[in-house]
């Protein structure tokens, strides 16, 4: 992987990580289009640059993360811990199967289309939210949102989309569901990155470290902009545009796969 390829993948990660369009799916397709070999480092890199995106959330919402420490009221962190437990358990159990799915462009295409159809109707399905502050999110709410997030272990589903839909199903407003999805990304992605690095650290070279640093810096900057855009857009217009995008992207991928331009 070259520095330019690392930057391109990091830009894709930063743009798509917090939008409901699947960062993993987009990175998989980007790698295939760039003809980047699927190596152990490539898999580690696509997970590892999520740290930059995590940092973007912490920077933008720093008061939310610092206040519990100052006040010694750790309810906020308790809810995140409860919500992340399902992903930690299932991610550990099905780690190898998830790695296999990461090779599949067809899985990404189908997931994009199905998820897009869901997003077209999501605003009309959950029309009467009652939970408008994170203080009102209960521990059971948090756990159920965490279960929804696990669906995103299928490439192309989108962790953001799954957890936001889970939040809206639990009566959270669109804005709060999106923000809780951002918060939940921090422990989820940190754990996934740490586990991936722990498994494959012996294969990482000095050149790989340089690519990690560059990738995380780029992902951080781009994710900052993407988060601000998403929250503003979501409050005004909802999810329909993202639904159409997913469906169109999924159909294009299917055409590319079945014409032989893109490997399954």
C-alpha cells in the first residue's frame, strides 16, 4: 500500500464512518478498485484508521466525555459500556467469519441495497420520539441499541445506520440517536482496533506505522467535517437521501460484479 492509497482509504473512512452508508463497505470496494492486495496489514489498516475518526468524536463532544469525570457521575459511561457489550461478545466469537465477509463485494452490494430501502421509510416508521436527551436513555435502551449495532458486523450494513435505527426504535429523536451512535462508536471501534492490532502486531513494520499515522490524521480531519455536516443535514432532511445513495451504489456494484469488472 502506497501513501497515496492510504490517504484515499482514510478519506473514504472519514467521510463514511458516521454517515449511514457503511464505511467498511466503501473501504472494501475502494481497495478492490485500487487493486490493493488483501493482506493482513490491509485488514489491520482499515480497522486501525478508525482511531482518527474516534478522536474526531471525542474532540467535537469533549464536554460530554469530560463532564462525567469532573462530576464523578459515570452514568454516561455506564450506558456506553452496556451498549458495547453485545458487539464485544459477538465480535470476539465470530471474528474469523467477519474477516471472511470482508472479502465479499457481493455482500456489500446486497447490504447497501437492503439498508437503503430501510432508510427510505425509517422517518415515517418512527414518528413520535419521546427521548430527547441522553439522560433519558435507560440502560435497557442502551443495551438494545447495542444489539442493533451488531447487525453492522455484516459488511455494507453500516454501524452508524444500525445503531441510529436502533436508537429511533427505542424512541430517541433523530439527532439524539445519531449522537448516541457517535458516542457508542468510541468504545466499539477502540475495542475492534485494539483487538486487531493485538492479533497482528507482529506483521507491522516501520513503513506500516507511517501509513497508520498518515491515515489516522487524514481520517480525523475528514471525520470532523463529516460529523458536522451529518447532524445539520439530518435535522433538516432526514435519511431519504442516504437511502437513495445506498440503493444506487449497491446497484452499480452489482453491475460491476456481474460484468466481471469487480471480483465477488
